[in-house]
């Protein structure tokens, strides 16, 4: 069988998008590893599936959302929700004519997300996503602590101490505040924090944030299982929420990441966080994928390891 896929960049993350509504797919965990490693080894942050949404219990043909998004990491594990993937999958759905709507809902393991598109010349050029209310309750966040909220806690990592806030929208995220992101050794401290299982048992995504002024933050992002990425939508939102909690910034903030800026607002009225920014398609192609090809690939990978 041949699988159609699209690689897209969300001004941060590069993902491989696959329409799983109109084609049947083999073993998804193996496929995620194969697509990410073999065909997109440089710059791919994983695989995104566009799936039918869950039918409502009434059985009248209606669903809980317009479609469902499934997120797979490069190592084949399934994630819960990713902000930049959410924005780019919205563009994919519109540009590939899976819908003609410019406002729609997306079902994820992290909850129901709401998205609005700006369209120019028939293509989505800007995406605003409402990813809901951030979770701060440590009873719901995978953090080993007796604190009710993990906000601005000092954490010793190797030779230095970071002040860290834990936030979640269905995927584990922390923000660690630094004076300057430019000279930070992200490859040293990122994995040290990610793998600090005595505190974060499920491993965590790490956002390093530098406060520039009340409306501007710089970040660098360490994504669990991937390494440093050029951006992360949920990481941007985590940095803003953590900074607002410390009264470092206002509720309307531009976040600078390597891949480009995102505009983030945490609404006092609704409690929801929205992020807005551009996204563009990299290229499209198709690959021959069978269960035999996947198994041969994984066997060879195991031998090399």
C-alpha cells in the first residue's frame, strides 16, 4: 500500500501529517518510527493522524468534534496534545479540502480544542487556537510532590538551580526561567530535566524562558524524546502562564522561539489560553509501507543499536 503524507512546519515544529480518514494504516507505533527516522530524520518531531471524531452517544451521526487528532512521537509512543501540531493540522484539513469550515473543533486526548483560520487565496495563512484552561493542580500533573501547585519551585539540576513551574494541557510541560536563553547549554540541561524521574516520573517537555519585558519572552524548547526543537506552541503557552503567575509579564505576550514568534493571550474572563501564528506546507509525497517493510526496518534498527 502507498501512504499519502504531508510534511508541514508550524513556525516551530516539523510534523508528518497523514489523512487517516480516507486510508487504512498499518501498525501505528511502528509507522511513526519509520516515517520519522527513515524519511524525515532531520527536523521531524513526529507523526500526526487526522481521524474521524468519536460519535455522540445519541447515535444520530453527529460527533463530539469535526475530527480527531492523534499525535505520535518519533519513538512511536502516542502523545496527548501539541499546540503547534494543532495549528498545522488545522491548515492541513482546510488546504486539503477535508472541510470548508474556517472555525472548527478538534478532538485530542488532552480535550476538545477550538481553532479559527485566516484564509488568503484559498489557503490558510494564520491560525488561532484556543487550547483551554491550563492545569496547575499537581494532583493532575505527573509531578512527584506534596505541593498542591508546582509554581516557581527551586530545582537543582547538575551545577545550577532553576525556578520551575509545572503546567499541563494534557501533555507534561515545565517552564524553567533563565537570564539569557542565547548562551544556555540546552543540550546539557534539557535532557537532565527531562529525565529527572525522581520529580517528573513520566519525563517532561522543558521550556527555558527569558523575560525581555512585560509583553515579550524568549524561549528555547527541549522536547522529550526529540531534543531541542526550533519551537513549540504548548511550550510558548507554558512560558506565558508561568510568567504571568510570577507577575513577570502581562496577559498579552509575544513569544520568540527559534522558528518564529507566536502571540499568546491568557484571558482573565474565560481562563483560556489562545495562541496565534502562521504555518506553511513544506512538501507532499507518498511512500510504500507494508507490515513487512516496517518489521524489516525495526529489526535493522535494533541490530544497529
